[in-house]
C-alpha cells in the first residue's frame, strides 16, 4: 500500500513544485495581463445604455453597435405574407348529411316547444300570447341541442304552426342549396348571412332575427375544409420568403427627436442599449475570444522569436505592461477622439527599444488584433475600417521596428513616429482609392492617423526612461549612457586604478568588435567591457596593472593573494547592483572569469607546500561560468588583452596564434561550456580580436638617425655629446 500512496503523491508534489517555479510566475503574469487587457477592452466594447420606453422622445441619435434584425417589423411582414396565402381546401361529402340531420334534430326540439305552446289555451280556447315563468322554464328544458334565452323561447312559443313549418321547409331548402355550392372553412359566417338573406323575404322577421341565427350557427358546417399540412407548408414558405429587416452596424436606429416605436425598442434591447438589466453578453464573449486570440498570438510569437522573454520574469513583466499600456492608450484615444488617432505602433516601438527588435516584431500581430477589434465594439465604425486599422497597425509596426532595428537610439524613437505617420497616410489613401470614389473625408482621416503615429513615438519616448529606471533594462540608450567616461565608476577607475581603466578600454573595444562579428549585442558587450573590473576599485593596488614597481603580493600568503584576486568579480557585482546598473551588465561582471584558476599563486603555493597536496579549488574564481554570448566574449577579451600585452614581439601572425591558443585553453578548461557560442562564433571572435589588437600593438616604424650639417667650428661640442643625449626628432613621438 505504501508504494501506491507514494505514486499518488508524486503528481501533487510535481504540481506544488511547478507552482513555486518561475514558469508558474510567468504563466500568472500572462493570465493577469490578459484579464486586465480584457477589462480595458470591454470598456470600449460596452455600448452606452439609454432609459427609453415606447412612445418616449429620443434625446440623441442612436446607431446600431452591430448588425441587428428588426424582429418586430420582420415578424409583422412574415405574418402578412402567411395570411395572404390562399388555403388549400378538401371537399367533404358527408358534411351535407351531417348538417341536414342536425337541422332536423334541432327543428324537432323547437317544434316540440312550439306545439307545447299551442296546448296552452286562454279562456276562449285560443292559444295564449303570454306565459308564466314556469311555462317558459319548462319549454326551455325541452331544447337541449342549442342554447336559447328566455326571449327566444317566448318568440318560438308565440309562433304559429304554419309559420314554423314554413320556416323549417324554407331553411332546409336554403341550407341544402348552399351546401351544394360549397361552404369554405372560415367562411361559415358569410354563408349564414347569405342563407338569412335568401329566406328573409318569406319568413317572419322575429324568427329571422331571434331564432334562425342561433340555429344556423349551431348546425351549419363547412364542406370545403382547409388541408392544414399543405396550407401550412405554403404559409411557411411565404414567411421564409420575407427577408429580415437588418440594421447594419453604424446605421441609425433612432434619430434625435423621434418617438420610440415598439420595433425600435426591441432592437435597442437586443443590442443591450437599454437600462433594463439586460446585457448583450455576445459582445463580451466576442471581446474575451479576441483578447484570448491576441494573447495566444503574442505568446506564440515570443516562443518562436525570443523565447528568453517567456523565461525571464522581469522581461515578461515589462512586455505585458507595455501591452497593457498600449491597449489603455488606444482605448482612451479611441473613445474620446478618433479610431485613427490611437497610438498603433506604441507597443512595437517601445518593446523594440526595451527588449530588442524581436520583441517588437512579436507584438505587432497582437496589437493589430486588439486595435482593429476595438472598432468592432464601436457604434460608428464599419468593417472596412477595422480592416484598414489592422493593416495600418501591421504595416506601421513592421516599418518602425525595421527602422529602429540596427540603431534604437532615442532620436530614432521620435523619428519612428514620422515613419508610422507616412505608412498610415499611404494605407488610408490606397484603401479609399480601391473602395470609394468619394474622397471628401480622406484628409481628415489621414491627419488623425498621422497624429496617431506621432503620438506613438512621443509616448514611447516618454515611457522609455521610466521602464529603464524601474526595471534596470540594458537598452542601447542606457548602455550608451553607461559608456560615458564621466560616470562615477569610470571616473573612479581613471583616478584610482588607471591601469585597470586602460585595460577596460581595450577589453570594451575587443568585446564590441567580437559581438558585432557574431551577431551578439555590441552595446551590452562594450558596456560590460568597461565595467567588468570595477571590483578592483576595492583594492586597486593589489592588481599588477595598477602597481608602480612594488608588488604587495610578495609579502602575502598565496592563499590570501588568490582570495583577493578572485573576490573582485563579486565585489564588482555588488557595486553594479548598488549603482542600479542593468542586470545583464552585473551578470557579466560576475561571470567574466568563470571558475578559472589563478595559476600563478597556485604554483607559488605548490612551491611553498614542501610536497603537501594543494587543492586547486582554493585558487579558482567562484563563477558562475558565462551563460550568454556577451559574457563569453568579455571573458575571452579580458584574457586575450592581458596576455597579448605581455608579448615581446606582437606580430600579426604571433597575435593570431596566441589568441587561438588562449581561447583553446578556455575551451579545454570548460569555461565556455555553458555559453551558446558555436565553433563558427569562436573563429569569428579570433578574427575580430586579431584585427583590434593588430591596431593596438602595431609595428612601429624605425626612424633613421638624422645628422645635421653644421660648420666645422660648431661640430666639436656636438661630437662630445654621447649618443644617449642626442635629442629624438619630434616626428618620432607622433609615430608611436
């Protein structure tokens, strides 16, 4: 049982471990960002709601926020079309017999009442004209087939036998004749009126008015009956043939000053535009799906183009914050100004500056989806405008990122707004040329879109230093600021450790050249080269390049000396964090020696150990090893510069061979195992280092000794001077 229990715990432990991991944090960041974007997006999609009823006066013109069907008017037209269909009838022969039998039975009961009245005589033996309530009530009880009131019973009791029989014969004939000419279903009342008109001139008026209508309504039936199935099919076909009345997005439903009708109110309710606690959930569902699609596109684009951002919580936070700001600004300007005035390229431009061109490219598709999707929730835009906004966002984003890819300086951030403005103008003009001959409103839209392009660059330029300061990002602009010689740490290097400063300058040049050669970040490599040895400021006199003839290590134990040397990466890392440098620069400072051993003091310890074992771990740097291409480049540049400076005859061939030997040593020691460098990269690094160092350690020109022709009497003092005292020509200094 125990093993089974353990197996059940494994998934839970795995889930708990994942929830505590960086992947879970990054997933939570994406989820929260998506929810925030959905909330902002919904504000744009949520339509204005009105307090209206049937008959009230509209205070403003209300347009359809999306296509909506006028259900009330459409249903009225469909009912009218169905009612206009001529029914299909079926003749039923047995109806005549049923009707005549019913008439016979009914007249039989009425005859009984009439005959009963004849039996009631007055004092003279004549039938009476007045009857008691008991007599009338008894007479009424004789009639069971139809319902008759007291007045009708009294009329029947006062009718003579001759009149009654004449009525029976006349009505039977009229009904039979009418049935022979057919009575259609639905037309029984008309047939009864026709029968009454036929018999009316022959019968007593009281019978026609009081007795016959009741009898005929109870007995007469149609013998042409509607065939329900066939007729219903025809009616449904007529209903289906009526096209629904559709109000397209942007069309006026109600004009200002109109009295609200039932159909208008139904359409407003269907669109969720009424304050009656009913919401158009389909709009919010569509918005949620659109935001989900945009977030999936952004994550997939990052996965393909720059997976590092998805794995770095700090950079992913920056990415999502920029996306949120982009949607927020777009919503604001969309609602209060124009759909064309939104900052369409704000996110691609700012992300290109903060996280690189790949991050900028990855945001183009998602921002285009969101910005064009906002138009779907607005009640004054149309489908072609949504397509136009999508095209402008995509084309403008690609153009701006390509414009800034190689040189993302602050001035280019501002100039990117002009690039976006130009692309937007061309896009609008082209679409209008293709879709319409009416060009009256084109200039207004072009001006709004140009303003949106400039607005994008202004906002991106304003937020760039904010993100750089809060998240300590290694942007090109920030790295260029760090390379300014007047920064506090570089000024301290110049004054307190001039040898280290000179060494750092050459390392920076080497790193920048190599980074450009292999396609790494040259700005980061150069800045890291400047600052890689700032930890030496803590004890500058203990490093050879800063010593003036006296070596303090001669008086120290080799273990202490090694500890001093190997501590400067950590010291530099702490100083970089205190100065709020970008984390990328601080990481390179910490990694630029990896776990390389300090061989000089290791050998010194071996010599002093008298044969005792010496652990090389005590003489290694603490690491970690370089894990980026820029960190590896700085490590190799630092190693090569320090070693080549000690060469006695730095010829081009000797420099190249020496560089290759040094880098091979780093490879064999495993210092480059964690870096993503390839063998081709290493060849390119060797080539770049050789080019720079050949310029630094170029071969000097040996100037010949120049003898001045002087008079013989003046030559004696000159000849007495020793060769060492002969002054060098001024041109020699310039040739160094």
